[in-house]
């Protein structure tokens, strides 16, 4: 399983690819790419630097856990930021889009999706990253397609 990928801009800059990520997945690109994922209670964060036109997405299961494991939000966020900065993005220019955190299992505790939503909002606020848009909570799963 490939957890973190990055693409540099091609000389023409016009190539468009499509990448699907799952839990623990991270993808960043400096070329036009569609990054897709399917979410239930998990969260996907899309970060975009509008000045360099570099962006990417992660997909995490829970806020915190095993050291370095990108299935957990704290590590998924750090890795996504790192991938984008290695491609040339500037952290101070990032804007975020946040998706997921749905309560999709009727008998499950709502604490998992609520914890995921609270974590990502706090993480982004503490890092000074502005949430441009968000579609979180509810009871329906989401398919996310992020065009970098």
C-alpha cells in the first residue's frame, strides 16, 4: 500500500491524472490532478497553495494513535504538509477544505466522528491554516474529488 505520494509539475503543466486514496493515504501534486476518496466517519483534508498551485489530500481514521502512522490525524496532517512543502508549496499560503466525520453506523457512538471533526478544526486553527470550506457531520458517507 502506498501511503504518501507526490508529483512534480510536468514541463507542459497540463497533464491531469487521477489518484484514489484510502485510510492512511496522502497525495500531493504540483500538476493538475484529481484526488479521490470515500469517507464515512473518517476525515479528509485538502490543502491548497493558490500561489504555487500545489495541493493534496489526506484521509485519516482517528485523531491520534501509533507513532508516525498516517491513519491517525496528527501524523496524516504532518505528512501532507511535508509532502506539499517538498513540492514547493508555502505553508503560510495554505487554505484547507475539510470533509467527513459522518455518523454512518446507527448503533455506534457518535464520539468517533465528533472527535475527528474537533481534532481537525483544532489542528488547523492552532497551525494558523484557514478552512476555506467544510462539509462535515451528518449521517451520509461522502465521495470527495479534489482538483489540484
